[in-house]
């Protein structure tokens, strides 16, 4: 029964490594901008929001 505590420890360690933020893996991306008021469906979207 000593395998389970070791397995839990190993899984916790792997999760911590996988979720740890890393500057080496971080990438800079330009922001995504959507200009919805210039689209042909804006009037329908506006009507839905205002309803």
C-alpha cells in the first residue's frame, strides 16, 4: 500500500511542473481586435442586445 502515496506525490509534482509559469515558453502575440460595428450583421446584434 506504499505505492499510492508515492503515486499521489508523483502526480502532484508533475501537475506542479506542468502548470508552473515559464518565461521560456511564453510568447508575445499581438492583440486580436474585432471591430463589430463595421460588420453587416451589427444591426441584428444590436437589436438582440437591446431586447
